C-alpha cells in the first residue's frame, strides 16, 4: 500500500484510541505491576524506519512482543509483505482494543487487499509464548528492567539463522547474534536508541 494511503488508514483506525489511558486503567486492576507494564508507542514514521532497517522479505513472519493496542501489527500489515504477523500482549484491555482495531481494519479493506498476510493477536506473557518461527521480532524495551533475562535470550537463540530482533533502548548480548546500533528512532515521547540483533549461527 502507498505510504500516504497507509498513513491515512492508520490514523483513522486509531483516532479515538488512547493507548496510554487504556494501559493506565488496565494496570490499576492488577494486584502488582512493574516497570515493564508501562505503555509507550512508536510513531508511524519511527516504525516505518525500523522496518526498513530490518530489511523485511516477502513471506517472512513478524512478532511484536508487547503489542499494546496493535499499532505495530497494523503498520507491519500495511507496510510489508510479511505472511504472518503476530502480536503478544499481557494486559487484557490493551489486547481487546487491538482485536477491535483489527476488526475495523478488516471491514475497511477488501479481502484481496489483506489476503497476502494473516494476523494473530495473542493474550499472554511473551516469555511463555512460542515465537521460534519468527524472522523479525520487535520489542519496545525502554521501560523493561529485567525482561531481557537469560531465559528470554535463550529463546532468542533458538530462532532461525538470519532472524532479526529489534529492541529499543536496551540490547542483549549473545554469541549467536551480532548487534547493530540503529541510532535514534522517533517514539511518541521523544527519540530512543534502537538496536537490531541478527542471528548468525
């Protein structure tokens, strides 16, 4: 889809969606929450830039770990030829919002415009989800202190050779990956340094 058309559709789908407010209300329902639950969003242009730097290929599989209201899921659908696009979100209210947005997306676009990809939205903890089939993963790690733990890195190490893991602010070290600093990328609160980890073994 042309960038201008994708941008217009994206903003129309999210014009009445306040992810920050939804996240705050969802966290208030939890008996305990931590920094990793804090919500944040990347901008249209910021994610467009990240996707380009990840060099997505036709029919690859994409995951957003911590997919919130589904913005990156929709952008991946609008801007790439991924065959499978998956979002994993632990907070039910955010997940439910992403499901509603996806339903509206499917109503607005004819089936032939969306037939090249399948979208799956998963309610759950991404540390417990099997994403071993991923080619490209995005994880907004700005507020994460402990999430990029050894068990999660071990899961990344099981990805196929050539898989790419994109993170914001924080990166992980593994002999299986080379890490490249992508520079500053635009998020809704300002710019954050982002990294791409490419599986070499």
